[in-house]
C-alpha cells in the first residue's frame, strides 16, 4: 500500500502530523534535496507539497514535479482551486470524478 508524505515548513506539516501522517519533512534549506529523497522512497505514492516551495523552484524542476505520476505531487495552498484539484485527481487515478457531477448540475 502506498504511503502519504508531506513536505513544507513546520506550520504546514504540523496539521498533517496531527492527522497521522508519519512522513512529514520540515524543510528550511535545500527544498530540492528533500524532494529528491522523498521521490526515491518506493513506498510513497502521494506527496503533499506546500505550494510556496513549488513556487520557489526553477521552471524545469517544477515541471518535473508537476508531471510526476509515481509519486503524485499535490500542491496545497490557501488559494487552491477546484480546477487544480480536479486535474490532480484525474492525473492520479485516470478518471474525471467531477464530470458526472458537473453534467448533473447542468440538467
């Protein structure tokens, strides 16, 4: 079974730790090195990443993370939109879960 991990500053990871996520990385310096360590762990299937960290990476590294399928990266922020979540779910499981609910709302 794939594990869940979280990476961000201490404030970001604290809530996830309280929710029971054991693999929480508080990074303050070299974000890319910490991300690479998590990616190498074959047991991790989903990595929740603070969007502030993602924004601090260069274009190539950010594109590499955003296109990753194993593990899937989920960027969270205060301004995360439903469209971003929809794209991530579709990428990770291959099914658009919102498609049926959107069609029902139109009727």
